[in-house]
């Protein structure tokens, strides 16, 4: 019997029919003898609709109240999914992030998890129930509702898997796993059967959208095997672990889906995949003095506005080597402030 944490994204629970399909998958996993914890995102476009409602009222909503508002989408999903699972004859209990013991700092909109105390979730699983947790949210030390920012439900799922010592964390989405490139751009891109956590970190950091960087970092730090797969099929997806042939995964996935260590060593590609990110801005500062400390002054100014720099290139014009050009990229939207 394995302890499996399953995470379902918004496209997997977009409407009540999708909820029923997900509920059946959860029940099938439970009836196969596994203990199941589920993390769920908001349904479809719920979060966008909530953002639009707030924008219709104010151009400057308080961050604390925005987190209370945006956490509502996942709470709706968890309650409805628990009802659907109960309807299929398996007892399920729904928990908010606070009830699940997800402790965060006070950074509204992009809170960091600082502690996990999932006692109620562990009790529910021990009693044979399916625990369904609202993703994307937690509670601060001041007892305020907080949200974890982009990819927050992935981070919730991996953090719960780590705290509960789960055997695997399954990330369900609308594609069959991680691909060697974006198949919408590269038609010949193929699904990757296995990846190391280091490789996945690199892909997530450079634009791969299926898994969020924070979730992969959590998985690597606490040794949580990940399985990225589609909620619309029974196919095996992409297994992510620093030990792809880990014996702990036996019984959770067919042997054919995992390579042996020898096969990994023999067939290890130079490049596992190619990621891209179109949501980047580029700034070039030209003609700065080519002397020590100048670049530091440039980036100190950027740091003051909280912009997150990604890549940096510095070159010297042939015509005047006493001057330098500094180019750097940063997330879309940060360029104006910088």
C-alpha cells in the first residue's frame, strides 16, 4: 500500500463533468489499496473571474483582501470534489490550506511556506478517508490567509508529499508529461519518460510551464519522486527523480516506464529538452564606463525596485574599449520599473 499525493490543475476540474471524471480516478486509486491525498486548483477560469471582479471595483485592492478573495476558488473546488468522491462511496474530507497545516510568511500574493503541520490530513488518511486539500494557499503566523503565487498548487502538493513522507506525488495536467520541446512549436517533440530533478529544475527555470520551479526545488530538497501525467488518459507520463529506477516506485508504475541505471548511463543524451520563455523583457545600458564597480551600481538600482534579473551579457564595443554595454533580461512587466 502506497501513500500517493495527487494534484489536479484547473483544466482537470474545469466543470462538474470533469470533477466526476477526476473523482472516479481518485476512487480507483483508493480502491486499488493506496492511501490518497489530493490537492486541487480552482476550476477553469475561476481565478481570472475573481481578478476581474476586483478590478471592476478598484485599481489598487489591498493585498490581504486579495488573498482572501483568490483563495476562494480552490475552496470551492475542494468542497465539490469531496462531494463527488463521497457520492462514489468513498469517504472524503476537504481541508483549506490553514486546516491542512500549511504555515507561511506574511508575503501576500507570493507567500513562502515556512512550516508544515498536516496533522488533520494524516489522521484522515489513517482512518481510510481521502483528504482533499485546497492548493495555492496557507496561513500566516498572524492567522491571515495567504496565497503562494504562480504554481502554488504544485508547491502545495509537493510540500504535503514531503511532510507526509508520501511514496510519490502525481501532478495531473492536460498533457501527457514533459516533452523535449513545446509540441505546439516543435511537432516532432517527444515525451520524456524520465528526468532527474536537476534537469527538471533547469527546464522549469528556463520556461517549461508544466511544473513550477518552487515545486521542483521542494521535491529535490526532500527527495519526493514526481510523476507528471495527463488526467484525461491512463498513459504513464514523465517520472522525475534523482533515482529513476528507485525501488520505492515499484508497483506504482510498470517496469517498462523506467530505465535501469545502466540504460541511463549508456543512453544519456547531451540535451534532455529545450525550453523557451516569451514572457521576458530585455534592457540594454550602453556606454557605461568599463571600470570595476560600475555594473554593481547598475544592478543595485534594479534591485531597489525588486526586479528579478535572469540573464546578463556584457560586451565591449570595438570602437571604444573604455566603454561597455550591459544587457540583461527580466520578467515581463518589470522592465518599466527597472
